[in-house]
């Protein structure tokens, strides 16, 4: 179904450590997943995406893992920096409506210098 | 490219007034989306267009909300009459294929 906003989970990490942000999705018809980063006062910004026929994709300092068996998505950020502090959203699209992106509730990442 | 441009950045209006939010998508993008963001409900898709034609408006909360896209470079979201519960940040996004680019949003406060 459609995502509904909940109390925002928060993750605090020390600068230089790796961060892992998790996301669960419920619709088995979802076939494309995206991670977005939203800094305060700005719109969400694309980070990385992954199709359902993949289980891992790497970008610059970021890796997305997809486990379709348990409907779980994660974003790993290597060597977390203060500039990574933001709210991170996972988003999904359905096979039947690939241009309609549905956002999860988001996770707030706070980096401790 | 200047990205997706939204105006105004902030809008404060009294309950019952008409509000019009504006969006200029990235040139060449054929999809345009309107989202609303609140702490309670997160990011909600209101409506989206493809080649200026509305494709899905199932997220539009009530008849008080309407959206238009008269040409490829401009879209409006109108609320008439506005209510305090419409207070939120409204985002416009555009895309070509599967990459969304969001604008900076319009923070609407209805008092």
C-alpha cells in the first residue's frame, strides 16, 4: 500500500565509521528501488538505485543491498562524514506503474564529529 | 541547468484563501510530480503528469486541490479554499526515465 509517515527513526554514528540504514518494503510487485537523501530545507536528492534483478549495487562510498526474500533494502555509507547528516528515504516503484515512486518514512542520520 | 524551480519558497495565508504553487521542471523532462511532505505522513504523491497530461491524481486529497500543466515548462498546484491542515512542504519533481530531480519546495502555512 501507500507509505505513511511515522515517527522518524534516528541513527547516530561517529565520523569515519560506516553507516547502515535499513528499509523494509511490503509490496512484492515492486521492481525498482531508490535511495534519496534530504538535507534540511532542501528537496530529496537521488543517491543510488537498484533493480529487482540485482542484489547489490555500489556507488561512490555508498552500497545498496536488496534482499527480495525478506523484502529488505539497506544503504551502506562508508567512512561517514558530517555532510552525510540528513534524512534518508528508500523509495520503490511497481512493475505495473514504474513511473510512480512511493517513499518510505525516512531515517534521520546524525554524524558525530 | 537551474534544476526544478518552485515558487514561492514560503507562503503564509489565511484559512479560506486560494493558494497557487508554481513549478518549472527541467527542460526536456517529460514527467512532472507533485508531492506533499508532513511529519505525520511523510512524502505523499499527489499527482503526476506525463507529457503535460495528468496520469494519476489518486493522491489528491480533496476537490479543494487541483493541478494543471498547460505546457511542458510550467505546472501549478492550487488549493481553494485552503485549510490549516494543508500546511506542509510541497515539492515538485521532474524526470526523464527513472531519475527524479526535486525542487527546493514551497513551505505553506495556513493560519
